[in-house]
């Protein structure tokens, strides 16, 4: 059961984000990137399936600062192969990334066939669309997103998708298929630094050149800014007992107690 | 800008979700600005009665097909694609919910156009659509021009008030035909969370706990407080993921949407997905030791005291008042 | 080989070895003795063989130190006697047995060497009488010690003596006491029978046997002959059986404990040995195997362990004995290295290992110098290597790796706390300094601790210290990541910090690193190789001691109204032997210092070390270590302040005050708070 996992990095929001001089993109001077959290879950789901069914897990990603760390960590966790697409600007719109991935998947020998293509269902910088559905469209494979559980049997994957109100839906998807992962069955596993370092010494990250693709037209950012915070809570000061008293007053005034 | 403004209505098991009406309210404004009609699109099977409730739209396009009975995104997307090809709308507003987002992205993929994501506001001006989109988990907002045709726009819950999109008018329903091939994806069944004792969407008072509650045992403190106040305990996603509260108590995008009179958020940071589920509460009081927690942006009152001390103190204070009264 | 009868009374006091024992029995005795020695040697060899299944470890053969340790701790038993009852009891048993063994040895030389080869006995006359008296004295001491031991184990029943995982066999403790008692009593009865039979004028010198002989003084000669022979035989059988069986019972601790004491750690207590982790018992080093074999089941480690006292699954004693058992019961199938059971899971549960705070009180009190924390960390290293880490610590480790601090805040924000100061602290990477202040994670990022950090900055400035920070280049020192078992992460943090230090411009060749956190202090001082450019690493209490002592910091008012107690941080006290510096600071400030019962080396850990501060309590905790400690402080009459010298102590004890309901009764202050109060201009 072979699996291809698409991963990308996004701005790390632990850092303060600032708008760059052009007024419509992020200031990259202090930007740090981190693996998209949903992609981390997609990787974990792939590894869980590998633990159960065997097979190979291949990673495909765009080159970016610190991407090697991400890839070696994933390899140390149990992925078998990592391919990095070089020669691209690190900041791309999601649909441009989709086109690059689609070309590379189609033209690079050895990436296909796989039974499943997993990627995070969404990322915090997905402005002009999500990743998985257009890739599925290119491949001609079925797609489902917001997946929180995957079981594989023969030629069919059974997936559970989240709706709202705690309700979920169960689907059968014939493989090969593309899945947009919301959460893996278990939280992403820990891999010790020593193993990552060992991976750095024993595994090479393969590289391919990025194909030239046209950006998708139709969406253009005019301006980016920090949100105007519409309001802020009125803060109640004091020790817990004092705050409790104040809350009590509020509630009484509103007839809630 | 030529073409109508469409709203993709979202109905699940015979019920419209609130966001359908929120989008109608937004769509009405945009249609007005664009000088174009507002049409609602309902895809389903034996759901014509539902279509009549969408009176806020100028017209309702109702496509009935057995393949549309179950929530299979590819079917809905294929149906929409056909309708779009026939009728050439200018824009399609798609609810950004777990149910509809897949319809939107598959549709956009089939048409080869972008899917504008995280939109919280939209207007038509100068022949184009101008959207405000939320990025980086809420840390930035982008003003975006959409010139794609059609413009497929994913709209976040809470963009407008649902009441502004409700109408007593009986809608003018047009039946439209779509022919759908067999889809590869097969919907098997709904998995409902184990029947809980409490329906948190019907509570007036919710004491909601997040990661700050730290341990399962501490939830008792929240329960005692809720009991004294005559409310119920709910939680954010991390608490449910840990198994400390059942799924029926989850508030947020994948959980319940609640509008109680009082929402007391204890140790909840206020991620966008959680805010989606509770921002409509009448009074929101947030307790979090992190003064920068996003919850404080939507709460009416807040404090940075330790919730493990506040909960028992508040319980005492409320008890005293109730005895005194 | 003669048969000496009781009637063959010597003219002067003389040792009549084998009196009343027929020659054939004498031969049997010698054969039995040889056999017993043979069996013993085989058993000893088996232990040594087991020790050798361990990994290699270099030992510093500092004979002077090691022999000194044997004298102090094996012979004089300095750690055992810290418990008066147990000390008296064990010394009596030990010295009793030792002297009686020596007496037998002397008798053997007298009979089988000097008499056999040189026709001459030296056990005669007054020398012999004194020999008899001393032997009886120690024989009685032995019995007294054994009685005390029986009483302690079966009437007093202290919890620490419970041994649910005996590495030898279940009733070993009872066996040992009984067989020794048997040897002693049969010895005295045989002596009594002989004295009664011979009625020698000098028999009162053997005062113990002589008193006992009164009970059979009137017995017939035949009766006494038989009585003597029966009890002599029993004595011989029990003694030889005891010797032969030593390697199979806990009596072996005589040798293994001595070996463990001899091999004790000579490197600094705070310097942990690296390893790849322990998956099976043969992954321990041979020296570690000797240590676990040397355990005497005394339970003092368990009794002092803060995790155990709070009701958690950990008992250092049980960990050691389980490892010992696995080693001893190793099968040939597993290369004599282990049993068929899995060490992790079957024998030792992960929860036992994660409960450890690495406070080191177990190692401190162990009479035979076993390094329990090292074994626990080695076992943790294996779990981490497998990725079997709970969510709390996993998050902390991931944040440490990514942001260089466990709080998950940007590394660029590390020095943000300095923004509240009225002066700018030097950047040690850009300007020459005498001191580099390595503040640490909690001091820099935690809102509850930042005030203390600012006070410290103000005091340093006021005292004219030429100091600087590493600003964003500082990373977590790695001490706790290492104790959690993430050796690779420790190395990464260590290397990054040392790189940052290379940029430092030291002034005048003074190279001093001052730390606020004892955990940081420990690893910077003991575990960073510094590649030859080792700075002097000090804790801020030592700097304050100097500043106050030299007058650079002037006390404006003595705080004589305040009655305080001081909590010795684990990583400052037990790990690095620094107890006086903070006390001298408090003395200089004029406070009245009252010591808690568990003071200095017995200080009771706050519970945050070993990565515990990142873990959630999953088990029901009877009383958290921090709560126990604040209650201990609050119980001191008139004491209103608990003084700490570690940011984790500050945070843990402040929380504990709330959960223990002691908020009105006690306040927690850092040493620097008192320094500020005393030196603030009027």
C-alpha cells in the first residue's frame, strides 16, 4: 500500500507577523516557516497506514528555508523517500503550488503509482483555494476532505469525514484516491533528535527541478493588514474572589442568576 | 459584471444550516451592488418543500436528483457545474462548512477556476468583486479582487446575521434538471455522536472548558459551577479530543453552534474554529491567563485569573446570592 | 588427626580445636568446608559472569579515594548509621559476624598452620582467654543485633522494608536472619555444653557460654558429650550452608555492596553519563550491574523519594531490585544477559519511570552508593528513542527543539523582559563583559518569574557588576531535556549554546557565567565540554554572597524582623554541594533562619525536575511534593516566609500554597526579593 504525501510550510504564527513594504504580502525578514499542521497529520496518517499495511511512504514538497529539517524529521519517523522541488520562489499561491505538484507528479518517474495521496485538507495561507481537490482533478482520482479516519482494504479505502455538531459521515472511496486530512487517528508521533540526525546521515533528499507553470488568474491581493480588532473584552481586575464577585454582579444585572 | 449572484444553500437531513441564511443576507447586498438578481441553488432529492423557505432570494434553482440525496461532494459539484455552464452566474457563494467546502473546491477544480477561501466580507464594485479574507489563523486580513468567472467564493460563518437572510416570502422555485453519472465516492451512513443527556444548543448558560482546565478531574469544578448556575458544561476541541467530554459537548466548527444567553469560556484560547461555534452568544465572559488570547477579542468581559481558582470562587458567590435573594 | 576427649583437660588455658569430635567427623568437616568454599566460589563467579554481560564503562582507578570509601562506608558504615536504630542493629550484626569469622580464621591458623606445621599453638594462656572473651562479646552483639532486626522487620514493620520484587526469593530476609541466629545460638549452646563438660577454672572468660552453661551444669557427662556433638554439628552445618548459599541469597550484599561502594561515582554528582538507552538489562554497564547487585533492600531510597511519598508508581528500590532480578535470573537462551520477559512493559512500567523528578535524594541516602537516577534516565532514553512519550513532554520537547525554550515562545522574545528596566543590559556578544548572565527559560519567559529576573538585573547593576546577556542566542541549557531522556536534543541545545558563547567577548580574561536557575547551573558547570575554554560557572546566590561579603552590595536595613526558612534546590544542593552560599546571603541580610526538618541533603524536591513540570498528573496524587514541602515550612513556629533560589521552586510552591490552602500563612520569596528589601535605599 504505497502512499504519497504532499507537504508545505506556512508562516509560523508564534512569531509576530508584519506586512511587507509592498503592503500586500508578509514581511519576510523575520518570517519563520513551520510545517502546515494538517500536513503533519497527513504524514502521521500515512505512517499509521504503513505500520498496518506495509508499503512505502513518499514525501513531496517545495523547497523552502528549513524544509530539510521537516523532511529529515518525517524520514526519521518512518517515511521512505523524500523529494524536494527546487528552483521556485518560496512564497506561492496555493493554486500555483497545485500546478507545480501536478506537473511533477505526472512527469517524474517513480512517484506513481500509489494507492493514496494524502495532504492536509487546508492551510492558514490557502487564499485562492485548497490543495487536494484540484490535484485529484488533474489525476482523475476521487477526492474527499476533512478526513479523520482511514482504513484500507484491497482496492477501497473507507474514510470518516467530519460534518458539524459532532456528526460524521462514512464513505467508501475506490483507490487510488486523494484524501484531505483534517486529523490523523492519533496525534503526530514524537521522533527523538538522535534519530533525525541519523536520518540526515543515512538518507538523501532527492531533488527535481520545478517546471515552469502559469499562475492561476482571477484572484489578486490588493492589500494586506493586521485585522482591526472590532472590540475587546472589558477586563475585570483583581484576585479570583474579587473577579468572581464582579461576574456575579454582571450576571445578576442581566437576570441570568 | 454580468451574471447573477448565486448562493449555494446547505441543507442536511432536511434542515437548513444557519449559514445558508447568512449567505443570503450577504448575497442580497452584493446582488444589490452588482445590480443583478440573487438566486439560491438547492441540490437535493425530494426537497422541494425546503426550497420554498429561501424567499430572501429572487429565485430558487432546485435540482432534484437521487444522486443528490446523500452528501457526496462530487455529485453536487457536477450538478452545479452543469447549472453554471447553462446559466453563467457571476459568482457562487459557498458556505465554508465541513459539508459544503468540498463541494466548492471540487467545483472550482472542475471549472479550472480559483476558490476564494476564508472570505468574511464581500462587495461588488467596478465590475469586480472585492472580498476581505482572513489569513494566518486570523493574524492578517487581505483585501482581494476576484475577477475569475465564475467567482467561487467560500464564505466564513458569521459574515452576516442569519435573520437578515430569512424571509416569510414564499420563494419562486424553478426546477432545473441535471444529469449525473455514477460517482466513485459512495456515502455509507451518518455517524451520530452517542446520544448525550444534554443538548448544549438548547442551554441558556454554558460553562465551557478548554485546554486550560488541564486535567479531566478539574472538569468537576466546571460542572459544579454549571449546576449552581443552572447550565451545562461544554468544551472546545482539545478537551473532546482527549476524551474528557463526549462529542455532543463540543463547541466549534466540527461541533455545535451555540447561542446561549451566557457563554463562560474557561481556559479557551479562542481559535477561529471555536469562535465559529459560539460567537453568537449574548454574553461572553472569558477567563484565560494569556492576556493575548484571541477569545478576548470577541468576549464582552474577561479576566486573566487562574480558572482553577475562579470557578470555585464564582460558584460560592453565585450560591450566596441565590440564598440571599 | 587426634581425637581429643573432654577429659583431656589442658594444664593452662589452650584452644582445643575439635575437642570431642571424632577424626572421621573432622575429615568430613574439612571436606564440607572445602565443598562450601567451592560452591561459594562458583556462586561468586556466576555473579561476576552476570556483571560482565553489561556494557563497557571506564572507571577512574583512584585507589586512595576508593579504599577510603570502603573504610568509611563499608567498614564504618557511615551512611547506615544515619538511622540510629538501623545503624546500631546492623553494626552489631556486621561486626559480630566479622569478628566471629576472624576468630574462626585465627583458630584455623592456630590449628592447621602453626600447630600442624610448627607444632605450636598461640591460642593459649592469657591471649587465648582474651580471645575467648572478645569472641563471646561479639557473639552476644550479633544475637542482640539479630533480635533488634527481627523486632524492626516483624513488629515495627516499616513500609520501606516491604520487598514486592525480591531478586533472589521471597523469604530471603527471614532466611538470612534465621540462619545467622541459628549459627550464633548453636555456637553458644555447643560452647555451653563444652564448658559444662570440662568445668575448667577459666571458663568464666567465655562469659556468654559460661552463663548459658549454668542451665546444663548438672547434666550427665554422656548427655553433655552428646549435646555438644549435636550442636557442634548443627553449628558446622548451618555455618557452612550459610557460606555456600551466600551467592544465592541477599547475604551476597556483603561482597556486592562492598564492590558498589568501591566503584562509587568519583566524577561530579551532576555529570550524567551518556548512553544509547537501556532496552534490556545487558544495556546497563557492568558497573551499573554491580550496583544493582549491591542493593541491600533497605528501602531508604523509597522512603525519601518525593514521587513515592506522593503516591505515584515509582519506587527507586523496586526499579533497582527488578533490574537485579532480571540480571540474576538471566537464562542461557538470552546469552545469560536477561530473562525472557521484556524489561519495558513486563517488568518496569513507563509510569514508574516518568514519575521521577531526578531530585537525587535516593542516590544521596543509599548506603551502598547506587545511582538510581542514572538507571531511570537510561530507561527513559529507550522510551524516547521509541517515540513513546506522553503528550505533555512531547509538546515541550518539540517546542525546545523548535524555539529553544519549553514555553513555545519565539526565541526572539527571550530578552523582552528587559524592556521594563531603566537601563540597557549589555549584549555579551557585542561588548566585553566580565559576567555572562545565563538567565534560563522560566526566568525569561514566565510572567510569574520575570519580576524576580528584573530585580536580579537591578541588583547586579546596583552592585556594579559588569554583566551581559546572550539575548536571542541563548537557548534552554538542555538539563531537563537530558533528564527526560532526549540525549540528542540535549546535545543540540548544548552545541548551540556553546556556539553562542564563542561569540562572547570576555574582558580581562575573567570568564564567569552566572545563572539564575540551578538546573542550568548544573549542566553548564558539569556537562558542557566547553572545548577547552571552560568559564567559571556560578549560581547567583554565590555572586550575591560575594557582593554582600565584599561590601559592593550594602545592606541598608537588616531584615531582623523576618523569620524565614530556606528550601535547598535539588540541583544546587545535592547535585552540586552548594548549601552555604544562600545561607550566608540570608545571614548577611539579618533574617532569622529556621531550618526545616528535611534540610540540606535531605531537602524535599518541589516536584518539577526531570521534566515533571511538563507532565500532567495522570494518577491520583495523595499529596504533591510541593504541597508536602510548603506544609513542612508552614509548620515551623513563627515562620512566615519560604525562601527559594530557583524559578521552578517559586512557581511550584506558589501553586502549592493555593492548593494546600496556606495562602494567608506563608509567602514564597526568592533570595533576590530579600536582597532587594534589605538593600533598597531608604
